């Protein structure tokens, strides 16, 4: 009973933390303005880990090892990895005697978790943006959603012409993202977890 409560708490806290790190990474990548309240909240909630990680990344960049600022993405991966390890530990998995091959599986599960959450972020951003474009296109969150989804939708619009005055690229992206999650990522994660 206590293990279940602790597991729920870990999954909630570390899942939200992974989400915040990924949002900050994708906001930087898509050049979302950090003057918005939502972006400022994400920055203030993640600065405790991002600032030290950036100092480490600057050192690596000076050595020629890291070229991009991937500190927030790396933090998202570390958080997901920590979640995977702690989940297995709480389920009484023998981590210390499991062998080296298990650690490769654990690293892969954490990476799939980050990829799945990334796709989910864009999936919901496109969905919310599509709904808001019909209901209230001038909400304060609209510029964030526009910047975040623009690279993906712009790419799709080059191949998918509008049907009348209706842009079908959000619908195509939502279907493709769901298919990717349901047919590839979730089964792959489940098969890796079955090994553990």
C-alpha cells in the first residue's frame, strides 16, 4: 500500500518535472517568447536544475564536446531515467545484481519515455491550438502554441493542400502522432519492460 502511494507520487512529480524540462527545451528550440507568463513559470520552476546543468554544458562546449544547448533535454532524460530506476526499485527488482544488459534496457525505456512525452506535447499543442482557433484565437497562450507548432505544421502544409478554407495539417499530425504512439512507441516500451 505504501509502495503504491510512493510510486504514484514519484510518477507524478518526476513526470511533471520531465514535462517542464521538455517544454523549456522545445520553447527554446522553436523560439517561443519567454515574456509570456506560462513560459516564465516554466523557467522559474526549472531553474534549480537548469542553471547548474548549463554551467556543466558550457564547460563541455568549451572542450568542443557539446555544440548545442541541450541541458534541458538532458535533464528531461535524466529525470525519466531516475523515474524508471526508482519504479523498478519500488517493485523489488534486483537492480544491483541484474547485469549490464538490463541497464541498456533501462536506458532505452527512459529514452522512449522522453520521445513519447515529446510527441504528446506536440500532439496536445496542435489539438489545443486547433480548438482555440475556432473558439478564441486571441487568447494569451495562442502565441506560444503558434510558435511551438509552426515548424511541424509548416512542414505538413507544404504537402497537404487546404480543403476549401480548412487547414487539414493539424488533423493529419494528430492522426500520425497517435499512430506513432500506439503502434510503435507504446508496444516497444511494453516489450522492453517485459524483459525487466
